[in-house]
């Protein structure tokens, strides 16, 4: 969702007819027997193991042209966002047209219109940013002290869901997570109660996190301690640096034995791995309080811990091709592994300008049907009859702008019976 989105609309829908995938008949996979005979569902029933995944896949499929443009969908919740009412009304119309065509039914009692802020998946989302739902904050304030391992797991699970709002979450929660270790007695002590109160205070006083602007540069502040590493991702969108997300990770095993400069470097590495979807292709400034990290930039040879992983190294030259899938490369002498390895270990180079920076994804490629490339049809808009009697249809192609609409002969629609049937029903 872009920052600055104002008009928002949330809908929830109740019933989905699933007859299209089985020719309008019942689904044999849902068959069951009773004394009166055998029955099967014509719609998606609740309770099936794969029902949520199947439903989510179907929603992503039918709303694919609008995803990340004006729609976010999670199961039966659709969030439609726009930068103003002039854009919002056409966005609503496009979503409703798709739902009507695919026979989804919106439940009006659970739909909300023209919202400045909306509750979505436990968060409050607005043009100013994202913060925790006030109902969740109220629940935290009245949360009773955990009395057993199960209740402790429930409390930590709730707190961990919102860890991106809390600096140093792992460092604060370490005494509680240690109680969940195997073969560790769960003995409640005053220090554990203090940690619970600290987490409650942190959850009830979380800041508003701004929505990232993919066209602006990012700033990271990273730090490390003996037990954990932490960082904050920030951006200046005209009001100074503001947080986008916080990160906290507990150190495990050998990581705790790293010297301090390696822990500081590890904090930076973890932030780039975690927030790579934001940072890739954008200029990023990293602030750290450990100046010794500067020496890494001047070292002619780096250890495998400090250097890039083998999957990220570049500047190699192909020497020869050993087999159709294996190449022999000239590698620096400091790379301590065999210079013949499988082609799957190579990563294709991508120019930074081609990496997603807020632009819409490219339109989907054609699919092969009977060895012929064909594009997926979203809907039929109109029809006309030429002088020679040929009927032509105006086609809206799925994943493409309306400017790409084109006329095709009705005889070429043999593989798109469903959009044609929907048009004839109208």
C-alpha cells in the first residue's frame, strides 16, 4: 500500500460458487454417504483441510490485475486503497465487476466504505502509517500473568506478532523464552514478572510506523549486544527520519562467541537479509556505533565470514564449459573451494534499475496451449459484426492496461469459454 493512501474500503464476502471448475456439477472430492444416498458440495464448505489455501489461491488469481495496485486480499477480507476519491470510485467499480463476474457475494453488514483508517489483520492502517489495533492494546493491559507453559507461549506468541513495533524485543523477552527451553524447569520468579510488565508497557506505547516509499532512500541503525542484535529501518518522507520497522534477533550458538566487531557486522547482515525486499536496488545508509567495521573496506582478502557468500560473488570469467550444465570458471585464489561446480549455484545478474522500485510488475507472459502462445482473457467488453458476417469481440486481457484492449474473432475464443459465457449472460 503506498504511503498517503486516503480513501479505503473493506469488504468481506460470504459465499463462493465453485461450479466453474467442474462444469457446474457437484465436486466428487467432497462426497459423503448417508443412509439416503451419496451427496457432494456444489460450494466450498468450511472445515476442509485445504479450503483456506484453495480459497486464497483463487482470490489471488481473480484479483491479480489489481494486486499491489489498489487491492490487498487475505482470504475473505479485501482491502481497497486509493490516493483520493477520484481514484477510489473506479477502483471499487473494478473490484465489484470482478466479484460479480466470478460469482462472489459481498456481505454488506461486514463492509465499510470511505474509511480514513481501517482495521486489518490486527493493525490500524491509515495515511499516516500502521499501528497496533487499540482493541489489542486493551487486551494486553488486562492480560493476566501466565501460570503455565501454555499460557506463557500464548503471551509470547501475541507479543512476537507485533515485534516489528518494539525495539530490542528479543533482548527484553530473553528471560521468558529461556523458560521454554527443553529440560528447563518453568519456575516463575520476580524477574519474569518484570519482563511481562516491560512487554506490556512496550506493546501499549508502540509508535506509528510509516509506510515505506519505494522511490526514496533508506536509513538503517544497527547495534549488537552479547545476547542479541537489533536495528531500525527508517525513511525521511518530509518530516525527518521516521521508523518503518524494528528488528530484533537473539544470538544462538557460535554467534555468541563472535568478537564484538563481528557481532556488529552480523547485525548489519541480518538487517539486509530481513529487509532485502525494501533495500534491493535502493541507496541505503547504515549507521553503527562501531567504527572498527571500516577496516573491512580496506582489506585485500576477506575471510568467508566477512566476504560475500558464494551465491553472491561476481566478477568471474567463464573459462570453459565442462558439460551442458557445468562450467569451469576463473576464480580468485582466496576462494577456497573447487573451481568446478553446478550451474545451479550461479545467480543471474540483475541490473539495479530492473529491480522493483515501486513500479507495477510487468504484464504476465503468454501461456502455451497446443504449442501456441495465448494470452489470458479477463473479460469480454463488447462485440460487433463485420460486413462479411464475422463476429468480433472486444477483449480485456488479464494483467494488462485497458489501453491494450483489442478486437479478436469469435472463432479464436475457443480456449476462453468462461469469459465469453459471462458476457453472454449479461
